[in-house]
């Protein structure tokens, strides 16, 4: 990418989630957007670049793609590339912990996460987002910062620490898409859904084994009475779930980049816990709740799931649930105490030592 040439959307990460977002943007963008693919692996970036350019040619879109080398080992190494690109939207899609191998029972580490809750890994998912958001703030840029890595929890950490935070993507977008796919075409535009990351865990279970309150959904102002019965036969996969989750991100990113206002469903908008229906445009995201439920009620409803996920953000601290604390303490009393939202780097380092010790 030429020096000082601004891009519309910068992706920080080159994994499978990013691959699907890029591929769908190449096929669906309606304007001459400039997209930058940022990462450390030249071979991977070259393939994504060639594939996306090819897809844009296949679908006849005018979006263009370039790549940029990004070093996310520290905040300071990101400042200059961000200043040079001056993106409208920055998408953090790389994490220090793969969500697909974290609780699969293949190591003592994954067994611990399965027992304590996915939320005990929050420092890993926050780490690279913390550095990128911090670099944006340090560079004085006004980009919309979008985090894809455990946004139901991580976005709360970033917002509490005063970092840039527009929204997350994915997670609740799965539920709105899966439910919407079962509605008549005429009803789909009026669908609104509330859901939490915990529901992803529950929807991975075999039919009939889900636990806790189900997601909530409305057609216009009328709430669907039994969403669980409507969706009970669905059992979500792991990695292949990105085919829906990442795809649900694309309309949000295009709206933020200036392709017109849209209604969507996102996790962690403005650092809120859980996921919500929103209106999105070039100015950002705003809640778009049914008239019968207010912001405070929607937030409180989402907060009920944090205990099972194993983590909350309270008064500037990341706090593990009583069960998670009990599970973690025999391995590390330090980690079990949680951490201040400004101490993401140290918390991730401590968690990394524990993961290495447990074979993760």
C-alpha cells in the first residue's frame, strides 16, 4: 500500500474469521472501498490478497485490496502503520488464544477452561485488541474500532479502560441469522434479538441439553414466545460456525465504512455486555431495541449469563465468578484474583505461563 494512502477498512489478523469477512466484502461491497489486510505472515497475506482481488473480479465489485505488515508485539509498533493508513474502520480479528481449541478436552489447560468457563481466557482475547486500540488512541485517530475476539467480555474491558470501542461483531449475529433464516421473508427485516456469548456454548450442545434462559427475539414489537422450541434442533459446530458468524459481521463493517445505514445485531456495542439489535451507519452504532424493553433492562438481562461464562467487569476490574475462582485458585491464586482493566498485558502474561504449564 502506498505511503499515506488512506484505507477504509483495516483488518488486523489473517485467520479463518478474517478470511470469510474479506471474501464476503469482495463479493458484496457496493462502493470503491479500499481494504487493507494486516498481519505478520507474508505468504498468508499474499494468498488472501490474491483471493480477494480474484473474488472482486468474479463478482464485479469495485473494492480494492492491499496488504500491510503489522507487528502487534507491542502497542508502539502499531502506531506508525495506523497513522499512515488512517483507516475509517479497524477490525481486530487476531487473538492470543484460539476459541476453537480452548475447551476441547485435549489438555489439562482445556479441561480447566471447560470447568471454569470460557471467560477465564478474557486476558488472552483482550491482549491484541488492547494494543491496537491503545495505538489508535496514541496516534490520535478517530477510526471505528471493531473487536471480533470475545467481544461480549473484552469490549467491556476496553471501554472501562477508556480505549476506543465502537462495537464487536459475530456471536449474537449467529442467532439473528439462524432465527431469521427460519422466518418468512416478509418478517425478517423486523427481527430483533437479544443474546449473549454464553448462548453460543449452549447452542453447541446436542438438542435438548441447553441450559439457562434462551435468546429472546421479536418480530416488530411482538416477542416470539418460544425461541428455544423454534431452534432446538440446531447444534452449532466449532470452526465452521465462522461461515455464519463472520458473514454477519460484513454488513456492520460496510455500514461503518459509509455504505449506508443498516439494522444489525452485534455483541459489545459501546462496551456493553452481551449482544443487542442496533442501527449502524458511518457515525457508529446505536441500540435499536423493541419499545417494550429499555436499555437498562436489556443490559441486566445479558448480565445474568456472565456467571456461567465465568467472568464480569466491575468497577474497573475483571472479576471471575465464584465457580471460576474456585477452579482457578489451585493452579494460581494470583490469576484467581482477577485483574484491573489497565493490567491486560500482565494478566495475559500470567495466563500464558499457566497455559504453558498445563500443556495448552
